[in-house]
C-alpha cells in the first residue's frame, strides 16, 4: 500500500495539476459549434414563429378588450336610456294617477251635487204633497166640523138648521176665529 501511495505522489510531482472544473479546449470548441447551430435555428425559425403567435394572441386580447369596452359602453348607454324611460314612465304614471284622482274628485262632487239636488227636489215635492194633503184635510175637516156643528146646534135647539149658506158662513167665521186664536199663541 505504500507503493501505491508513493506512485501517486510521484506522478503528481511530474505532471502539472489541472483544475477539474475547467474543460479542455477541444471540448469547448465542440460545444460552441452545436450551440451556435441550435442558437441560429432558434433565432431564425422558432423565435419568429413564437413572436407571430404572441403577436396574434396580443392582437386577439386587445381586440377582445376593445370589444368588451365597446359592449360595456353600449350597456351603459342602454342602462341610461332604460333609466330615462323608466323615469318618464313613472312620471307619466304619476300624472295619470293624479289626473284620475282629480277626475274622480270632480265626478264625486258632481254626484254629491246631483244627490243634493235630487234630495232637495224630493224634499220640496214632499213639502208640496204635505201642504196639499194638509189643505185637503183642512177642507175636509171644515166641512165635517161645520156639519157636526149644525147637527149639534139643531139638537140643542130641537129644530134642524136648514139654511146652508147662512150656516156655512157661521161655521167659516167660527173656524177663522179659532185659527186666529191659535196663531196669536
């Protein structure tokens, strides 16, 4: 074992020590050539195609954004128009409701006036009818009271009173005196 160790030491003394991390020159050259070929291929073929794809995708995204902005703008305009139409419809509905209330109040007032007029006419007609019936009752009572008075006078006297004109005048005067007495009270 000593011999092997001595051989290793002797070999290291005669040869210069190389860094294992630094490759040989021929390895560097043969590594640069394929790298340059692959780099040239990527630079000329792959990168332009990738750039085209990325440009197309960016264009599509920008177009989509522009369409979205346009659609959003149209939606905002449509919403604004809708809100304006809704406000107009609410105003119109309010006006119609107010107009209907006004017309209802007018119709109600007309109906009340008509009912009052009808009631007044009915009351007036009833007063006329009552007055006519009262006058008819007075006439009927006068004739009956006159006849009863004449009959009573005939019984008191014992003789029948025959002069109807004279007896009617006496009865009328008597009833007129009664009416005057009632009115003066």
